[in-house]
C-alpha cells in the first residue's frame, strides 16, 4: 500500500455534522443514478439547495454509478455540488470497490477541472447502499490521497460524517497513515 507525504495527509480534515452547512467550494452528494433526489444525504442536499437543483439535475438526465456530474449549489453556502452515485453493496464481489473508488476519483477530477480549492465528501454508499463503513473509509481516503499524489493537485478535503461511528473510523484511519 502506498505511503503518503505529511503535506498530503495534512490536507485531509474530518468533521461531524450536516454536509449542507459546509462553506466549501463544492460538496459531494451521494446521489442515485437518476439524479432526481432521494433520502439520506441526497434528500438533505436537495431540501437545502431548493428546487433549482432538481431542475438542473433533470437537464443532466442521470449519471452512472462511479461517474460524477457538477451543478450549481443554489441556496447552499457551497459554490458547487458534485453528484456521484456510489455502488450498492452486494457482498463485495460485484466490483463495488472499483465503483466506489471511481466515485471519489471522478469527483476529485471535477475539483481539479474547476480549480476548486476545497471539497466536502459524505461517506458515500455507507447508508442506504450498505457499504461497510471501515472498508468504504479506506477506499475514500486512499483514493483522494492517490489522486493528489498522482496529479500534484492539492485541495482541502473535508470528510463530513453524520454519525459517531464513521467519525471515529475516519479519524483513526487517517491517523494510522501518519
Ligand atoms: N450530511 C452528511 N452526511 C449525511 C447526511 C448529511 N446531511 N445525511 C446522511 N448522511 C450520511 C449517512 O449517515 C451515511 O453515512 O451519508 C452517508 C451516505 O448515506 P446515504 O445518504 O444513505 O447514501 P448512500 O448509502 O450512498 O445511498 C444513496 O440513498 O438517499 C438515497 O437517493 C439516494 O439512492 C441514493 C441512495
């Protein structure tokens, strides 16, 4: 497994709370492939952003799992929303890890393309989609660090956890990399 220079690990931040309140350049939505909203963080983001978001998402017309699309953020403090459907977890032998990795990598690609300096991620796929929290955390953190290592593009990356279990998992994993 790759080891990472402290200057990259220092760009990762773990916070507890509601991602819709984050004042960053982009927040990432754990969307569904229709992009038409849902429950969990998807529902919270659409409720907080307002109806303009749904109108823009309708015009995009959907997004495959692992891919990512960027929209405006409307009533949110953030400037953009990056929508990415993660994988539905079916036991771990159906390419779920690769799809989850792609969700984080393609979101970071949009961060770089739009020259964004900060981005906030929820724990994609660990709710309704059932991905085990510790495995998902390792995929999330390593994919973000690998992206910054490979591209040289650095941004402040916030992992916003809604529950204490995920919060503890992320803090412990990131500290284990130092
Ligand atoms: N801020 C941050 N994190 C949140 C918030 C919030 N406001 N609300 C929920 N979460 C957390 C959940 O606790 C979980 O850890 O986001 C993580 C992802 O859970 P889900 O929102 O259920 O997303 P996911 O598992 O990827 O399932 C996506 O659910 O809501 C539908 O339309 C969505 O079909 C899609 C599916």
